C-alpha cells in the first residue's frame, strides 16, 4: 500500500489529475477502474476522481510494489540534474516567486534539451527545501508569464498550484499592470498611446504591425512616456496594455523607433555602433515593474503592492549616457 499525503503545493487540483502525474504510465481507464474498486481511496472512502484536493488529504493506493513501479515509470525528473544557477529573487512567499530574469535565459523550454528559468527555479526550490523530489510527481512549479530570451526583467512563477493559477489569471485578465523600460533609436518626447493589429509569421518567428485586422491579426495597445532623450536615443517607460509576442519591439519599430540592440526589428547600423561603444549585445528591453491591484484570496497579501527589478549594467550605462547627452 502506498500513502500519498497532499501537500499545499498540490492542493486545488482534481484527484484524477494528481493520480495521472503519480502514475504517469497508467491508462486513464485503469485509474478509474481502481477508483471504482476502491483500490484507490481518498481519506479512507471511495472516490470518483473529480474531487478537488486539499492539503492534508490522504490518498491510498492498494497496489503491489511491482504494479506501483510499473505505472510510476522510470522517467527521471530532469530538474534534479540541472546545476544550480544564481537567481535574483525579488520576492518569495509560499505561493509565488518574482525573479529578475537575465537576458540570454529562456523563460520556458523551446526544445526538450533546453534548460530554462523553470528548471533553474525548480533546482532552487529543491535546494532550499521548499520542494521535494516526491512532490514534483504531483505538481511542477512553472512561470506565469514569459519574456523573450533576450529580454530581461520580472518573471512571476507559481510555487504552489493555487499560486500558479491565481497569478496566471491576474496576468491573463490584465489586472496586474506591467511596465517595461527600453532604449529606442531616435529622440521622442512626451508620451503616446499606440494601437494596431499584430500579424504573426510563425515560420520566421516574427510579427508585423498592421492598421487593420488582416488575416487574423490580434489587437494590440501600448502606452509609453519618455524619461530622457539625447544623442539620438530615447529612454522610455512602456505600459504593456495587451501582452502579445514581440509586441513592444514590433510596435515601437513600426513608428520608426526600434529598440536599440534588437537583432530582429532593430537598426543594424545603430546596433553595431553601440555594440562597439557600450557593449550592447542584446535588445535593451527590461520588464521593470509589476503593480498589483486590490485582491482577495490566495494572493490577498500582495494587494496594492509594487515590485521593481533593477536594470542590467549595460542598460544603466546607456541610460546614463542618454541623460548626459540630453542635459
């Protein structure tokens, strides 16, 4: 007999979903048959599989050790073998983490062999004791928002299922306000609001901004205000109203002010110039600030709080140069 005690990280999901993670090689038909026969019980009683689990619930599997090993499979958790990576943790509680992701790191895997922020986070949680290898079978912490590989700044991640679900919902419903900072080619002034439609070219992993919703284009809105301008560049703070792939990069490029260092939408001549003078090797786009709304429930303790992520060294150096030229 195998006893599984539901942890706070695993709470909030259906019993059948948790069983499918623990017994990943078992067909669904087998799991439901075992539930009907009471070979799998919840808190000592017969269960249907649709029950929502709470921390402390006890699941008993009345299987032989051989059957258990067969259906658990031999697949290893790759996170257990990822070397630790120093992470800039901006905030952490029992449900979420806020991390200042460096440019060059993937938010999530693009290919099976990739190592991303998710794997580094899980390694961090395992080493800190916030997560055990056994708990990984029932719940895998993950990021709630994604940044491009070469965009730095705040990424929110769920430590518990409730935290992951709540934070993802806040971001999806746009009740959390997201602000970025960036350096653009050309001098802007004041503030502006940009609207348009984003058309994806999946084969090229690129987008284009259109004035009308052609071919299934998605509506986008971006606000910006100028913090400084000089030397042919501008330092902006951008409010991301909608959150589409490459939105800020493509939207600013569409009005003739691409982000400095951007290899896809940028100005090659200016990119080369500032690579030589300031070591700019990636786009100067940084997810700078998250502003939480008034809330109830799992993340109520974050109501009306604001979190900021310090900009990378190269970004700061170019921003200081702009301010000098504009003074």
